[in-house]
C-alpha cells in the first residue's frame, strides 16, 4: 500500500524523453512505483490523486537563489512552492551566511530596522560587514532568531531544524569564507598564512557537504573582487577534489570601468585553469553589450560562441539565465530605495521633494548625494547612467532613461534626478535592461542553459526594507520564472524544457536522486494543468501568483495544492555525497 498514489498522469520524467502515461506510487519520501499494471488492490493508498488530463513532472530545481539570506525568517519558501520548485541552490554570487567569524558578521539583509540596530552606514546602499555582537543582538531583536553559528555545518543544522518548504542545496559563498578569515581587513590581497586558513575553511565546508563554491566579482560584491586569480585557483583545487562546481557572478565591468562581459568570463576561466572543476556562469545576459535588438542578438551569439570554444578546449561549462529581458533584481514601487540616505535624512520622500524645490536646500542635498557612491558619477559603483523612469506624473519623463532626461534638461545626471524627483516624490525608477527578447530567447534555448530566479524565499507581499518610504519587493521572476520558462520555451518541446529546469540541474550540481521521476528517487513532484499554466510577469501586477500548478510534493508530502501551501515543512538541507 502506497502513502500517495498519483494516477493516470502524463509523466514527463525530467530526462527529456517523450512523455508517457503512468501511475506513480509513493512510499515515505521515495517513488516506489511507476507503471500501468497495478491491480485493484495495489491501487489502494493513503491518498489518491487522479491526474487524468494533467502532466506530472519532477520537482523543479532553481540553480541560482539567495534563499540562505532569507530562510531564517521565511522558511516556507512560498514563491518557490507556488511555481513548482522543490529544490533551490543557495549561496550564489559569493554571498553566504556561513562560515562566520567571532568578530565580524557577514550578511546582506536590507531591512532598515536591522541595519539601524546593527549600526550600518546609512550611506551604503548595501551593507555587508557588521560587528558580530551588534549584529547578533539586532538579528535577535528584529527577527527573534539569534545567529549564533560559526561553521558551514552549524548553519546547515540550524536551517534543517526549520519547517523548510523546499530542499536546499548549499554552495560555499566565498565572500563569507574570506570575511570569516580576514574579518574587517578583507579588502586587500591575502597573505600566505591567510591563504592557508582560507583553504582550510573551504575544505571544512566541502567536508560538510557543500555542492561547490561561488564567487561575486562585481565591485559591490565585497570582498570578492579582492581575491586574485591565484587565490581563487587554490580554493577551486580543493572544491574540485570533492567533485564540486564553481558558480561565478562574473564581472560586468572591467577595472577601468568599461563594460566587459567577456572579460569577466575570461577571468573565471583563468581562476579555474588546471583544476578540472565544473563551471557554471551565473545569470548570463547581454546588458551593456548592446544598444539595439540586432546588437543584442549578436552579443548573445558571441557569448554562446565563446562558451562553445571553451568547451572545445576541455572546460566543462554551463550557465543559468533569468528567462525575462525585463526582470530587475527587485520590484520597485518608488524611487525611494535608490535615494535611501537622502530620504532617511529628510524623514520621507515628500519632505525630500519639498526640500529640493528650495535652492538653498537643493545644494545641501546635492553635496550629501555626492557622498553616496551609487549617486556619485566619479564612483566605480555609480548607478545613475542605468536608471529608467518607469512612472512620473509628468509624461515627458515616463518611459525615458535618466540619460535621455538629462540631455533634454541639459543637466548632469545627478542634477537631473534631483530635479525630476522634486516634481514627483512618488516617481518610480529602476535599473531596467532593454527589452532584448530575441537575445534572451537565444540564451534560454541553448543546451547549456538552466533557467533561474535569482530570488529569495520572501513572500511577494514582503517589503524587503520594512520601510514604506523606501519600499522594495521581490522580482517577478522570483514569483514565476518557471511558468514563464515553460510557457515560452516548452511550446515546441515541453520535455526538453522540463529537463533543462530539473534533471539537467540535478546532474550539473550533483544533486543525487532529485530532478528525475524514477523509482528509488525522492518524491519531489509537480502536477501541472498545462491548459491553465500562466505567468503574470508581463501584466500590470507582475507579482500575482502563477496559475496551473495543481499540486507539489516535497519528499513525498503534499506541500502545495492549487496555489495554497499546506505548511508541512518537508524540505531538507541536502549534502553532497
């Protein structure tokens, strides 16, 4: 007798092979039967689901998430279960919550109450390094959780005791490793004794079951860019010993500040040279590589040609990709987040706009803004040239880049931003990529590609800053990357699309007995009504829950039905090997 029997479903098993009709029997957390030969007595089960007219797939695996940043407070992983994701790879872009040192706590939490309690610099758009004692107290006060772990293994144990909605497959976030060893002095080249300590820390994480190691190489992904090629090579040799994978957020701009995506890939290859480690490039895109659709297509083809040549040279390389050209890291409801220090200084967006309309106050605010790296055009991390005005009460600004507005107003970028904000405190802007749909299609349909969300476990209603004056919400792809991917790329070959988002990911990250519907594998399954499958990511409310995900099981237990979570918390922290 099975605990759960799924009858009459069209089974798309995650291998890419043609779908077939079968019953699936589940006992405990495993798939124990696949076939059509059960007797009437054999069809008895604790629970039976008739999947006639529906498609049964493996639970999908997201290769690129930052759930380890959010799981302590939102372990249900609501946005993932609602779209059929049952396993998430964590610790990407060099970010990680372990290991930690006794003196410094490393994290990238955006909640303003936590940042204020922990003594973060209000001028920093992203705070990463905190005094350990203050961070522990702030975390405890804000979330009711004391972050008292040090090692990778201890953090995983902490997560395992949570009611996890999905399984977690953790990578080592190398930024966390470097901070744990070098502490506040991590923004420099490591010495030999420090390199040996870093090697020891990486080995300890791999021994604890890490699936590989990740890095972040853009300027704000501190302290990642300070790790030279030799340092990374030494760490990758260790990860390779354990069969791990190297996932890297490669740099978008070179040391001179010029766009250079290919240069970032070349750096990753240099770091991996001679290690034999598997490579996975994080969220590949063509931003800053093109200014027109035609150029974007050429850039995508150039990228894939470069990857092909690397493969011919013996590098084992794949990549993950966000399946939408319009997706930013977060959903903006105002421009307040990008002007955070100025808004907090003024008390509200309305107060800031009012002050900007007074010349004497405008000059004071401008001087303050120049002290904010993201708003200072002389800074390596200035974002001004990448802003688009999504909504403004003056239609002359809506839909225009800040650069275009500056040319019309004949003002520098910062002055342009302050001017148009003074006219509308509720304006919305974001760093928006051009709509290079064809280029994204080319990247998504390649055999080396895996779709990803680049998201966290927060529910869509969560304001990540906690402050209504500087609101920030999860991205649309955090809510529905998977339905969008299946709808757009599964039209001609649904089985292949399922494979790229399940079995292929499990194979690349060596996640054992997941991603395939196979007897003896863990019962992570999704039942889909393909006729009703729908993503709202291009609608007026892009954070609306997707449709068509009928049922999701995690380790044999029903975790979601028709968009509602059951709360069983049957996810696990997975260990490699």
